[in-house]
C-alpha cells in the first residue's frame, strides 16, 4: 500500500513538474487562452490516468494486471520522454536568447523540437509494429567433438515470450510460429519465461504454439517468471498449483520440459545430449537449477545446456563439461543500438554476456535477447530475436 501511494504521489508530481516547466518555456506561443486551457486539460488527463491506475491495478489478480501496467508505462514514456528532452535542450535556447544570440537560440530551439519529435517517433515505433518485427539471428557454432551426423544440425532457440504481456488479438505469436516453421529446424528449444507469472497466460496461445514443428522435437526449461514468485498468492498451495498447471500447459503445447535432466538426441549411431536446468539465478532470482544432476550420464558426449540466466555460465557451468549453453533472460533491456558490428545496450553493465555468442575456456554461450517484452510494452533498437544455430565440427 505504501509503495502504491508513493507511485501515485511521485507520478502526479512528475507530470505536474514536467508540464509546468514546459508551459513556462512555450507559453509565449499561446496567443489565445484556449491553447493554455487545452494544454492543462492534456496534463489533467495524465494525472487522471495515474489516479485511475492507482485505484484500478490493485483490484487485478490475474494476467491482465501486467498488460495494463505495461500499457500505462508505455503511454507515459511516449509523451513524457519527448517533453523532458525538449525541456532540457531548450534551456540552452533560452539562455542564448537572454544573451541576445537570437539566431543561435532559434537553431537550438529547432534542435530541441527535432529531438523531441524523433524520440516520439522512435518510442511509438517501438510499442507498435517493431515489437514483433522479428530478426532471425543466424549463428554457426563449432563443437570439435560434434559427431559427423550432427554437422549442419539446425536449432531454433526461443526465449522470454512473456505471454501475459499481450492482448488476445496480438498478431505477434502467429507471426512467430510462421517465421520459425519457415526455417524448418531440426530442433526447437525454449529457454524460459514463457509467462509473466500465471499459467493461464498460455491459454489463448497453446494451440498456436502447438503448431511449432521440429524434426527432433521441442524442449524447454523454466525461467524466473514461470514460478509465479512475483505474485502474492492466497496460499502456498495456490502457487504450487499454478506451477503444476504451467507444466501441463507446456505439455499441451508439445514442449518437453528438461527440469534438471537430459535427453539423448540420436542420428544414425551418433549421440548428442541436450540438458536443461530449472532456473538458476543469483539473488533475488529463484535458484532451483541442479547442474550436476542435469548432466548425469552425459560423460564422453557433446552437451548442449539450456539455462535461462546467462550468469549461470561463469558462476558454475564453466566448471562442467558443457560445450554450448543457451540462455535468455536479459532482453538486452529492450533498449540499445545494433548497427553493423557495433552493439550496445545498458544490459551490458548488469550482464557482461547479454546478447550474442561468447567463448571462454573452449566452451561457448549464446544469449538471445528474446522474442517478448516486460515492463515497457515494446523494444527500442533491439528487435525481438529468433535464433537459428547451425552446429558444425569444422572449426577452421
């Protein structure tokens, strides 16, 4: 309750402060009072939205809570990020005007307008079509001990769908299935966070996800969100039943869960092991992964490990005979820059391995930035990813 009240007060103060500063900067353009009234009516609208959010969201006890929270966050960012940027840049225009540098002041003012407009367009793009503008990332991974029968074996990795973030008419899941099936993969793996918290988030999408096809099957492991630990349940039994239903739903979608276990993939007389651990995370994330158990019986064979959190790689996996680990979790913070070979995201300051292929001690890790979103209902500069990994033993 105290947190909710803090968000309410802080949100209202931020809106009023931002709009007050903006009004002081642009009021000279309001030649008629009606323009001022419209400006403050717009401000009142956002204050009303914050109050409505405060009153409405606590009454939601299911997946729809995430949906509405994310929509509210995205709309506020869409309008108030451009305003804030304009206010900051336009301060220099005001200072130049006071210094009688009128031509320079006009240039800076236009620059402020341009930056504000550009940020609005970028965010609007991020919360509309860009959020399901999938990028197929193709990666060839060399494993020296890979049996010849697995040369050119094609694995599609998906991760972090967060199904509770979408409305029932969201076109992205159907498009995702079509894109994956067009790749004709040998194997499909999912590395956690299918849902935000509730097993029921899968209900509208089970039949669609069931259409994902791969010659050697579909396998998955859990992420931190799949356990429902971010919800205040009425009882421990309710949380446990939610997790049981989640596993049933994954089975209904034709995914085989690798919960601290492994399975041999056999082609002709050659074998490759696919292992998976439940979520392994550093505090505050849940840690149920048991790597030693997941690798039992795999000695002498190449191993691919599914583990949701890339932190697991350096903290434990590098001490075990795992040739390739596949992870997700980071989302690349749904924000960053990918231009040619240049990549940057603020995620790098939390997760040194946040997106792409990494190598250490002859072992490899691939981290996908995921196909879904959480918190902010979109992506900026970090397209949702479908990963296509081709295995080879030709390590030239």
